[in-house]
C-alpha cells in the first residue's frame, strides 16, 4: 500500500545508533545495537519510555519532519507479526483526542505501531479546517452547534485533498499506514459530506471507514448506498448492546456494509465468544478491536487477565490469512507504577507473542 518513494534520510547527531528493543525474562526492556556492537544496555520500562521520548523530542530546534526522519533512520515501526497487521485506534488510545496529526504520528513511531485506525479530526485540522469547528470548546453553548456544523459542512465543500495527500505521505514516509478512517457523526451527514468522507478515506490510503453502528435500518441503508457507490467498506463498531443480528441486518442492506467487531464488548455484553461470528462473516469484518474485558459487562483488564479470547482471535486471523487489522483500543486503567505509553508497548508485545 505504501508506494511513496523514499530518499536517504540523515541521522541527527543527537540520536543514538540504530537500536532495537526486546524484553528479557525479568520484564526489563533491553536496547541492543543493530550493527557492529556487542554490548547492550538494560533499562526499566519507565526508563525506556523516557529514552524514547528524548530520542524523538530531544532535537527541539529541528522542524518536526526532520526529527521524525531522524527517528526513521533508527528503524521504522513494524507491528505486522506473522502476517497479521496489529494496529491502534488513535488518538483515542493515547487519551488525548485533540492531538495534532504530527503528535499522533510521533507517538506511533515511538511505540512501534505501523498501522492505525485514525479519526478524521486531526486530518481536517491539518487540511486547514478551523480548529474551533473541528473541536468545539467544551464551554460553547449547545445552541451554537447547528451553526458550527453548517460552517464545517461549507468548509468541506472545498476541502483541499492535496493536503490530505500530504498527510498520507507524511505517515507513510514514517512507516505508518492509515488503513481505517474513523468518521464520527456519519448518519447526520449530507449527501455531499458523505461523498467527501469516502473520498477523504481513499485519499488517505484507507481500505475502510469505521463508525458507530446505528440500530435504525434507514441509517444503515443510506450510508450503505454510499459505500456501494464508492465500492468502499464501512465497518460498523458495536458495543455491548450490539449482537450478530444487528450486523447481519447491515450486511443485508448493502454489499459494502461491514463489521468492526469489538471483541471485548462482544464478550462483556453477550457473554459468548465472538469467534464463531468472525469465522462466519470474515469477509465483512474490516477490523477487530482488541481489548480484554470480563463477562457480564465486566471491566477492561490488562491483556491476558480478562475473559476475552484475544490470543485465539489473533491466531484465527493469522492461520486463515485474513486481511483483518487487529486494532488495539486501549481502555484499561493505567497501573500506578506505569504510564500509558509503557502499557501500549505491553499491549503490542502481548499481540506479538501470541502470533510468533
């Protein structure tokens, strides 16, 4: 999917030699040189996280892309394991919904994620949309909402797709694919806006749009008509109240209506495994959200501690060679002695260990 040509990228003087990270039996992260060195340094998880942040942000006087290209020289991220593309829902999983596209990308490179489900807000800001329209102030009166929506609708009519192409290139040059494009509020969009978001998703290099599922048949039929028109999948995301019958209704209404199966919510809400549903409808599954919840609307847990068949789902995708992104959606509470990025790295490692 990444056909962009890449030139040679220089390494900033402040950055260390090319390194790769691994974890030893004690849970410590080992940084080992990739070439021509025989020594290694041992860092705690927290120290490794801080070192990663320093590596990416230390050359503060350089423009963002120069720093990012310097980071690339140390090795682009790779979260495709045994043929399964492990991705991440961003910026949601980073816990900062108003992050810029550059900040999101920096985090992805830092933790080693090479594919994402990306919300459109950061893209539209990058393209020039007014920030207060994309991210309305929390204190803004609700009565002004309709006016803001109309202004954003007007902006989208002439949105510069060349900027979307530049956004895609920025990500792909850094080794990160935008495979899934998350669109909020899709059922309220005008026909022009629907054409716009499908064009935007394609321009970004996506292979599917994702959005929250509606239980209204007319909503699914209408969006499905645009999906069929553009021959582009829409993966409807389900929560604990979503059952197979809701997705199957969507499938019956449009060829390109699909499912974003959240395996944690499936377990918590339905108290049964999502694997039979995925097996039956794998051609309609755009991606699965990877999280680990307990039965009976139980909480999100660190990976491996809940009731969700995370390992089984990952291996099912691997063994059948299905083009289904395994998208980490981070929702469990960060332990007091850790931090979010360290936990995200643990989630990626859990997936990798299940697959290789």
